[in-house]
C-alpha cells in the first residue's frame, strides 16, 4: 500500500520567516495530495491541495509543489504569523481508492512572535 | 449544512465494554472513513466505505466493526474495548470528481478513554 513520510516532525520559525514541510510518497499511482491544518483540539481542515496534473499551486501565503518523478511534494508558508502555529498533515490518495487517504505523521509548526 | 457530525464528543469506557461511535454527513458524499489519531502518529485509517452497503478495512481494523446502511450514516463499533483503543477518533467524508478524490471533510472527533 501507499506510504507517506513527512519531515520535519517539528519546526520552529520566527514570525515573518518562511516554513517548508516536505512529504514523500511511495505509490506512483497516487494523484491527489492534500494538506490539512489541525489546531490543538480541533478537526483537521484542508488548507491547500494539488493534483498530479499540476506542478505548483498557490493561495496567498501558502503554496504547494509536486515533483511526480521524485514522488515528493512540499508545503511552503511565507510571512508566517503566530496563528499559523498548528500541526500540518500531508496526505496522498488515488482516484481509484475512493477517498482512502494515507497521511503523514504530521509536522508541529511553532511561529514565535 | 452541518457537514460531518460525530457523537459523542467524549466517552470513558471500561475494558471489555462495547459501544458505537456515531457519524453522519449531510453532503451526500459517497465516501466515508474512520481514522484514529494517537499522539505523534498522525491519522490511521480504520475502515472506509465507498457507498451504502459497501465497506472495507483500512490500516488498523482489528477490534472495530462498521456498517453503512445509508449514504448519510457510518457508525463505528468497538466490540470489546481495550486500553490500546484509547484515542481520538475522526470520521471523514468526501466525494470524487473527474477521476480525482476531493478533499475530506472531518467531524469534530470523539475522545475515547478506555480504563
């Protein structure tokens, strides 16, 4: 089955700096790669996603890049703010897997004011 | 539009007891999943369903049963609770369009403690 590895497990940055979280996946058939943000005690919520027919996607301060050849994708957060502090999860799924996603173990991001 | 609703929000059980975690969605999503979240281990898939009457096992199915009699509901049953099942349980639903999965919508979770 699919295996997703996520790095780093913890990340601390100063407010205004950029943060990068990286994930690798094992199954070349995976074609959908969402990123979820989970605040303490809350549900995971989608912040951005990318599909295999796109190499990069941006939404304001958040961007995701995908390298299908190397089977890795990354989340980039620019101009970080204290409210960006949370746990971030990457995931991978295949269109044929009917919503069955494999998640990375998460990255705890701390943004220091 | 309530999204994904999970009940109860908190539960304490004794070892050996059984219980059902409820999950309902009002978005007419065909796909529903149950995950457990343990500290530092991300979300692990327990069971999932691609539609009413169809379920399948995920990564960690032992000790859990599911059924899907309607599109809206996807209950998770703990058959005989064990301390190792202490966790936060999330239900999620999603759909698929054009060969690609759509984002999963998560419920607020059920925090379960087994004594």
